[in-house]
C-alpha cells in the first residue's frame, strides 16, 4: 500500500502554500483557486479550502531515508520549531525501530519526519527536501473505529500487530510492511508531541491500488471501490 494522493482541508491556504513551498522547499505540482498540491517523494499532498468549516487539523508523517534522521532533524530545525514531548525533540521508537521528530504547520497539523530503519532505504547525498520518500502515515479519525476497521480489512488493510480494534487505541493499519500506514482511531486521543486530541475532519486518501477512502463533510467514513 502506498498513499498516492492525500487531500486535507485548510482554512489558511495561502499561508500554508508559503510555508510548504517557500519555507520548506517542496515542489508545487498543482494549483487551483481553492487548492494546491506539493510533491512529497512518490506521494502528492493536497490542501483545499473548499467547503472548509472551522479550523481542521490532522496528523500525518513523511518517510525519510533510514540513515539521515539527524541530518533531516537539523534541516527541519533550521526552518521551523520542533515540537517537544517530555522535554525531548525526538522520539525513539525502539519497537519499530525508528526515530522521528515533529513540527506544527500554520494550520495546526502535527507533522512528523520518520526514519524507519528496517523499511526505508538509505541516501548518501546531504539531506534535502527532495530526499523525503513518501507520505508514511495519515491519522484517520472516525466515529466507530471497530466498524471502519472491518471495512479496511475487507480491502486487505490490516492491523499491523493483529490486535483487536477498539475505540480507545491507535491502530496502525497497513497492507504490506513498507512503512506506510493509515492510523485508525476514534475521537479524543492525544496526538504524540501535541496537546491536541484526535478529531474528525474531512479528508480523502487515494491509494496505489486506486481505492479512495476517507471522511466526508458529514463525518461519515467512505470507501470507493475502483472495480465497482
């Protein structure tokens, strides 16, 4: 499973474009009066203000080369403020294994750079924004996580640890072990490196198998089957 296109809402479109394109240096690969797209490795990230309500925010992550975490962290620190958890500006996920650091963008999204040591390839040239590999994670917040989990299982997106899906936990859903996950959860769980709690906002995820899934403006989960 790969995330080919991720569409999120933002109430601050111009500020977001300036941050991602001018400050961080992502390539602009599409634009309309109500949206813009940036190239994130083999993925595309789109922000739109069409039908936006309130101030939506999300958690998402970018995969980076497995040998460049400290380089990427220094690069990021030169452009924006790193978020802290218990006074630390990085996370050591020994169970993956992986290292990650986090920042908040102008829309309040909690964004992560993660180096997964088993899955992500290495790079030898000095780190730049062009070394980001793809969109690694997107938090999918829904009303009924167990029910949505069953729908994901039906298209072979499974809980990575084979744990039962509950309303109180984060569940890392994946199709294969390539470092790309849909993080399934219900409302009210605190995002790591933030005081913000998971909440439902519209989003659309297009996968490499052409399935399109997400949450609509009525907070309802949907999956569009390309073969139906």
